[in-house]
C-alpha cells in the first residue's frame, strides 16, 4: 500500500512539474560566481570573490522568486587610520574576511523581442561577516601588528541589480549580472558591487 501511495505521489509531482514547465512555470536551480568590489563608510580598498546558489520558482515567463545563499572571501581590507580630529595618519590592513549573504530574490524578465533577455533583480535579506587574525597598522612608515579576535556581525541587506540572459536550451540560460548590495548595521554600512557570471536550469 505504501508503495502504491508513493508511486501516486511521484506521478502527481511529475505532472505538476511538467504542467508548470509548459506554462512558463517551474522550479529553478541557479549557480553564479564572480568578483565583488566593496567600499565602506570609510575609505576602503577591498576586492573579494565567491559564488551564490539559488533555488526558486518561476511563476510566469516574466517573474521568478527564489532563496539565494552565497559565500565571498575578501583577502584583505585597507582602511585609513585616523588620529586626533579625524585626521588621516596612516593605513590599517585588516585580515581576511568572509561574507555570507542569505536573501530572497525576485527577478523580472523584460521582453525585448530578441534572443538576449535583460532582467531586473531585487533581493532582501541578511548577511554574516566574519573576520579575525592580525591587522597591520602603518603610520609614518612604521608598521605594527594589531590582534583582531574572531568576530561575527549580522547585517541587513537590500540588493537591486540588472543582468542579461542568453538561452542555451529550452530549460537553461547563461547570464551576466551586476548588483548594488547595501549592507547596514546600526551606524555602519558596506556597499558590495558584485559582477557575476552564471547558469540556471528549469526543472
């Protein structure tokens, strides 16, 4: 009896997915990666790299909604060191940092009447930033070590973006996209500017 019920459920699921695919709907798997320049509330020189993975659903040929998780590594971060009166007295090179965004992302596809398909993005969610190790402070040509204990911050994110997709089959697209990722925590903020290449597949 259990086997009969399982077979029945699988048949219904298959019919549901095929119906969704025929009507522009269906589940989406997406993988993207690239580089991510970052700027902060103070002068910052920080270039990271990493990837995102998205699982979502296409509700129509125009609209997709999904959950996206990613991991980005920033090898170093160079900030200004400030003295009395907020005057710049040198620089501080911070240890590597990891950036882990978790967002709900909506995508709206624009119909322009040819093979390349532009689209708009909007993501909302949270991110976890982790860092720790030894920072190097340079003032007047003299470098000293500053111990940075492991720390983790949770921040809120909003992420508009745009991209262009190119279909390679009825179920798959390759794409390039850029996003403006604003990350806020209390009176501090970061801006990430990821440029990504990826592929998605509709089940």
